[in-house]
């Protein structure tokens, strides 16, 4: 396989990003989620994966809110991330995740959250967030929580940070669709 290039999205990439997210998840609402995050200025970062001059993958990053009493903090969250189905299983998703981890470190963030497969993401350093003191609307009290994960990007993090996380409201609306 040719080497994949990971780069920030450009306005010319938006149609391809929409197509990839819709195809990867078989869900138009997740593709619209990226458009809404972009329109509301909520995308912290949006990467595309390019192979042979074709966009074949995408990863979006937005800020979530962590509330612990009166203390409110913001940390990045990965998602959605998708690879065009014909290109899945070729390491493109892995390249996108690694590039995002590096980018979040470069931006000075100590934590990166996501909701995803507990079989896939631990290879990149993600681990269940609940044992670190983080709750989420994506975890029912007493229910399974392994899919709500955090990567600790800086050994000084979380530095006492705990609390309930809330993703951008567009995520809940996408799930309801």
C-alpha cells in the first residue's frame, strides 16, 4: 500500500468527508454531525487521510466540557472517525488516531476522550475513563463503561481533574436521529 498522508481538512475536502463518514457508519446523521461542528466553529481539528490523491479517511476533534461542582474544564474528544469502507483494515484509521494524539499533545492537551470500541482503541493508550473519575452521558449508572475512554497524553494529567463530561450537543442530536 502507498503511504497515507494525514493533513488538516480544507474547504475542498468537505464533500468527501461527508461521504466517508456516511459510508463508514452507514449513518447520515454522523456525517451531518461533522458539518454542524464545523458550522458552529466547534471543530478543534479535522484531519483527512489521503491515499493516491484520494481522501479515504477522516477524524474530527472537538472540545468536551468537564464539570466538577463549580469547576468547569475543557478537553478534546475524538470523534467521529471514519475510513471509506473499501480502505478499512489497511491501517488508515490507526494513522489518523496517531496523528491526532500527536496533534493534541502539540496543542498542549493532557487528556483526549472518545466513545469507541474497547477492543480497538487501547492499542493507542486509551483506557476506560470512569476509573479515572470521569462520568459521561454515554455511560448509564452501573452499566458497562469500557467504551467511554481517555488517553493520558501528559503524565501530569489529569492532575486532580475529575467530573462529568459532556460532548458538544450535536452528538446527542446525531444519536437521536
